[in-house]
């Protein structure tokens, strides 16, 4: 058999930057990928604001540097409620929950613009993070279920690469922060856009074929309330305990190292190197654009050589790059920032691909919920550890690279998982026999 015929790229995937679309990807698959990526662009915009504008936010709200670890930890913990929402994706459907999350994310970002205290800011951002994590998790399920086995890694990587444009938009807007009428608050006010565009997303995002077939084939008593949430969650851990445990460890421990490093890059260059906002914005847009290619590279490599090998490499190289960023000369910061983003995004593509591939349709949404929970707990643990060590007199530039070593441990645990590359989802994990667990 020859290679699939090349096809024309849509306008939003420039071939000279992100490569050619695999020939086996259908028009329907591309349409789904496009709408979901566009929706997640706003998720990346919101999350970029805290990292870029942190210096201005803490000055306005009167937050001390020694409290920054705890401040960011609380915001990260806002994603915890997503764990109680996402399992409903295996009962209610992918499309409905994705649209609900999009609305919640938009409302939370807009409310953040009106925060008058640190407590109010944290509360608004906690609400936003709940729906940000929900939308992100469900998007992975949608793409994994709608693309062919030979292009799933490419699709998940492309989803991350295209939606990451939101980081660039956030950085571009941040460059004008000192000229905006209400400073950082104006940046958050732009969060209303997904709400205004909701009719477009409702028309463009449809239920996945796999879930529609799964729902049509379901028999037995329909679940509601607590049972609708608990049934997929209990089945997830009961049917695949080893896989579930390993994925939880990979997600949590990698998040310990990743989040602490990335959360303070903007603050570090502004506060420690005295950069102007436009210099940070230029670094994020230019060097970050190079780093974003890591999504596509990781996805394509994972489709060709396997998830575990590629994931191990991207995770293991992250801590040395973090040390270089926080200890190297100013001229090296853009280069190291690009490499950090490259490896971070590449590792995340592998982790998200595995979380959606290792489990059957009945538990796939629940798997992404567990991923969101464990990543959130890992991020909070890393930030808490940083805050506690700061209180003992530790320095940011010493502590952050040390905590980043969590990525190496995640790389080792990743090797315990089975390989999923180029295998159909049903072959990786067949649907469980529900007759054994059906109510009598």
C-alpha cells in the first residue's frame, strides 16, 4: 500500500509552519478539529494573562512576593470541581458539556476584570479554571474519537498548536498593558468573546460519531444524579486499575515540575531582569511560536515511533532547560523559553493522547476528568512546596529548577504504560461487559 494522497491544508493550518495534513484525515475530521481548536484559543488566552500580567496584578492587589506560590496554588485548585463535572461527559455527551464549559470559562474571565481584592480575584479565577479544564479535557476526547488511528497523535498535537495562538494573542494584548484604560482588567474583559460567539460554536460542533453509537447501543436503566457521576468513575478504576494509577502518577508528577517553571517565567524576566512589557510579549510571541511547533512534532513522532519513547524524551529534557532559564544570561532567555515551551507542549500532547486512548468509550471522558484532577493536584502541590520553601528563606531561582525534577519521575512512570500508537481505540481497550454490572 502506498502513502495516502496529500490533501490541501485549510487556511488555519499553514503548511510551511505546521506541515501537511495527513491524507487519511477526512473533511469532517478537519472541520471538527478546526472548531474545537478555535474554541480553545480563548482558554489559552485566559491562562496566558496570569503569567504575563502577574507583576501588575500583585502590585494592584497588594500581594507580597513570598505569597505568590500560595496565591497561584489557590487559583490552580479552582480546577478541582472539573473532576466532578467531566465524568458526566460519558453520560450527557461530548458536545453539550463542551459548550457549557465554554460559557462558564467566558463568564469567569469577564468577572475577573472586576475583582477588587486578592480574594475576589482568586474566586473568579477558580471559577474560570473549573471550566477551562473541563473544556480542555473534553476537546481531547472529541478529537481522539473523530480522527483515524494513524492521525490521532497528529490531531491532538494540532489541536494544542492551533489553540496555543491564544497565548500569542494574550501576549500581544499584554504589550499594551500600560496604555490600556484599566490595565490588566481590560485584558480580562476581552474574555466575553466566546460568549458572544456561542451561536457559531453551537452550529459548528456536533456530537462525536463514537459517542452517538455508544449511546444508541446502551441498554439497561438510565442513570441520573449521583449515579450518573459515580458509575463511570467507579467503572474506570475497576476495569483498568493499573493503567488508571500510572496515568494519574504521570499527570500529577509532571504537573508538579511543569507548572512551577512556567508560572513564574513572566514575573522572572520583568522583576529580576527588568524587562519592559513589550520585551516579554515579543519573547512569548516569537520564541513561543517556535516552541508551539513542539505540539505537531510530538504528535507526528508519536504516530511514527510510539507514545512512550517520545514522551520520555520530552519529559526528561525539561528540568535541565528550566535550570538554564533561571540561571543563564539574559541573551539566552528567548532561546531557552522556546525550548521550554517546545518540550512542555510536546509532553502534554503525549500525556493527553494516552489518557484518551488507553480507556474505552464508556470511560474516555472520565479518564480526562481524572487527568484534570491529578494535574491540578500536582500543580497545587508544586506551588505549595514552592511557597513553603520560600517562607523558609529559599530563592525562586534556586527552588523552581529543583522542583522541576518531577518531570523526570513522570518520564520513568510513563514507560510502564502500554504503547497505543497506530492502534484503533477499540483494539487498545475493548468496551467493558456491562451485563456484569447492570442493576438487576
